[in-house]
């Protein structure tokens, strides 16, 4: 770019995470030294500067709606919040919305569209920032997002869910809530819940972890075992979240019960009340499955992400104690154990990439051969529909 580029009053994101805003972002083209610099003026930041410095890319959304990316940035001088200087590898207008850039998996089988996904994550980001700033909980926005999620899922009843498009470590708090809502609504829709019940389910799922916002982040992300006091603080977050929502007339009791009961176990022994069976609300039992699955498949500071295949095996191993088996059966019928883009090993010894799922046959997707049994590249790589190829089947992830 020739000359400075000035963006006035942009909202600042890192991945899906809302960082804050500033009065002005100024991009300064390379000088004789070849360095590409920028200045952020009057930054209002929800994160500490130290946390901000750990992030890789910045995304700026101008008042006009145009979006920019600051690639691989580094802050140089943070002594004056009114004029923060930094360098970056590159800067430019986004040709596409930033969720597309962060996606590594094709989105053709997605149950919800990218614009709705982005709207939902930004809404949750705003909700969390409001709670942390002790402002009014924006329940109206949450209800609107839930309604849009319900509408899109109702329009794609045969879709197989693929959540891998929004997996990013520093976005966990935001993307997790949206993923859990999407998973829960998928299950609820397949169970034939009414539109009103689906709306209550979506709202409760989006808010299910709101009580965790009253827990210190270093405790939530602690590496290693929790002591008795720390565990008790964690176990109080469902009741804390329920109480936070009691004053909101826009949030119904079914949604609040999801927040209160999503850590109860079907055969008892959960928290905060040790309920079991049908004493736990149906919607909370649905969210319990979605919550654990998404947590397992997302990387956290204290452990790497697990594959959908392994995560599903863990869910199945806890069927008799933790989850309602009828709800888990619905989930398994609609979930892709081997999502598009994942590599699998066939009984022939060949390696293949999953192209798309076959509804109702989660273990027999359409694949594209990558390597033969001897490990040689297959070129051209043909598509094979495992639903039709009776002599071929998946024996596990590659």
C-alpha cells in the first residue's frame, strides 16, 4: 500500500475473540529498513497487554463493515496506551470473512452457515465481555442468535454436523458455547422437539457456562490436579450461572435449568445437586452430551484435542453412568465420527481422506484414496463410497 492507511474506530478481534476497540489504527508502509509498522491509538482492551502479545493475528472490523487482517503482529512499545507501536508481517483488506481464513476443513457439510456462525460467536463474545465488565447481560441478543440457529438447523435436517471449522485454542470460551448450542439443537431437532422448546434449548446451551465467568481464568486453565477447594469452586458454577439469570425476565426457566443441571449425571453423582434420571430436565441431559463432546474435541492448555473417533468412544464408555442412553443414540446417528478432511485407515491397509459423510451410516463415509497398502501415493486419487464398497471399511483413524 502506498501512504499510510488509517482505520477509524475499528473493533479488534483475534480469531473469533473480541479484544476491544481503538480510536485509530494506522498502518505505516515499509521504510528503508523494510519494517512494516503500525500504531494503535487509544486502545480499549478487555485483555491484558501481556495476553494480547501472545496472539498471532489481529482482525479489524471498520465501522463500514470492511475487515482487515494484521498478519503475525508483534507489539513493540506498550508503555503509552494512547500510542501502541508494533510490527507485522503483512496487512490488507480481507477478501473473505476471517472465519473462512481460519477454517481448514471444507464447509459443504456444515449444518449452520458461516455468517450465522460468526454472528453467534461475536454475540457470545459480547455476552462474556458484558458479564466481565459487570454490565447488563445482553439476553435479547442471545435469544436472537438462538432463533437463527434453530431456523438454520430446521432447514438442514439431513446434514451431518462438522464442528472442526471453528477449532482454535485462544477462541475456546467463545466457540465452545456456540458449538454446544449447535450440537444440542441438532439432537433436539432429531428428537422432534417443538420450535419453542428448541428455542429454549438454544438459549440455555449458549448460556450454559455463564457461571464460569465468576471463576478466575488461571483456575479454569490450571495444568495439573485441582485441590479440594479449587474443585468446589468449579462445581459451584452451574448454581452461580442459574442465580445470575434469575433476574432476567427474557430467559425462561427451561433455559435456566440447563445452566443449573448440565453437569448432573444420568445415574447420579453429578453436581451441584446429585440428581439422576428424569429428575434432570430433558434439555439439560441433551446439553450434557454436547458439552462433553465439544470439550473433548477441543485443545486446552492442560491437554491436546482428541479426535472425533476417540471422543465418541469415550462418550460411549460413559453411557451407563453419565449420559441418557436414548439421547446419546440420537447424537451418534447424526454425528460424523470421521469428519470431512480427516484421514482414515482402511482394512486393505490403504490411507484415505474423508470427503463427505453418509447420513445414517457414520462409519461408512465417502473417501478419497491417498496411499495404497504399500504406502505409495495414489494419483489420480479416486473417490470410494464405503456404503457401496462392501469389501472395504474403516478400521480407525490414520
